[in-house]
């Protein structure tokens, strides 16, 4: 769908998918990207997830390429230092809003049915995400390759094998869980995945983002232990924003179910 088609959807439709995170998503965020992490909420729609993130201590930028969605989000949720909204297309190169340590995408990939467009979207996620940062994905799932071809309507479902093949050039999967997408009408089974960005596609350097005014105290360093996150190498420190405590910019253990 185009931005104009989504404008009509938000203006006249009932976006049942626009609701705060489910318990499964909240648990993944708390475990892998605890506040006060800085998050871009890709395809934020009316802003329900962005509001929840801000209320739970995150620094949030909600973006959508639908101007109608952003207009409604701003009307519902006053912008503060903790949450802002922007009309932006994440497929643009370089990223319009810069790069972030955490990219949350809930229900965008599964709205893209064509494989070539899906690949372009995954590449866009790798450009928006800092190297070593996290992409938190929620999207409709299929139990088998045959099942993903049998859906007549609704979101475009993907089997795990299809999803892993799609993301592996740029991301390592740290965790996958399966649970309903939402608690209202959008109750289809969804993949909840946490992925670490390995390397972005070749691209021009992203535009620098001005520093955000923080409403929380500076993140505390993790206590020294064998499991404490390692520091970024000097070559990366100068090019990236600080990672909050608890969010390691270095590879962690292989994928696990949560």
C-alpha cells in the first residue's frame, strides 16, 4: 500500500492493530533493550506503542510515512522530550532520521507481500539500526511454508525458514517467541523476534541527529562481571550514540526462545 492508501485507512478505517505492546513484546523489550534505551518506532501509526514506550522510560521517535497517522498521533499524544513523531519513510537512503540503537517494527514487514520489497525493507532496518544495535520485530507468522501460501486475506504471513533467510545477510537472531499479535481483533499468531544488526548495506553516511533532551538520569554502567556488556571498539565509539546500560553493542549468545 502507498502512503496515500494508508492515509485513507487511518482516516476512515478502524486500525485494530494500533494498541500498546502485548505482554510478550513488553517482556522482550525489558530483557533485551531495557529503558532508557533510545527507540525508533517504525510504522508507529496512531502512536499507541510509542506512548507506552515513553511511559515506561524509553526515549522514543515514532515515525510513519502516512501523514494522516502522524497527524492523529500528535493530536492524541502531546510531544515531550521523551516522545516525538515524524513523517518519514524508512526506505529512504540515507535514513531521514539517522540511526538508532533500538529499532522497533511491529506489523510493517507483514504488510509487504513481495519478496523483493521485503528484502528492501530488511536492508532499510539495517540502515536505521546502529551496527551492534537491535531490531525488535513483530509480524504475522505461518507454521509451514505451505501455510504461508494459503492465506487469502489479512497480513502476509511468513514461516520461520522464510524469515531467517530474509534477515540473515544483515542480522543475527538472538531470540524468537510466538504469541498473538494483539489483544483486540488482531489476534493472529505472530513472530516476536530480537535481532542484532551485524552490518548495514553500502550507503551514504546518515545525516547526524541532534542530541535529545533527556527526562531520565544518565544510564548507569553495568556492574563488572563475566556477563557485563563489552565496550565498543574506539573505531565505533566516535560514529555511534551511547548504548544504554543493559544493551550490549557486542554479539551475545546464540538465539534462544523466551
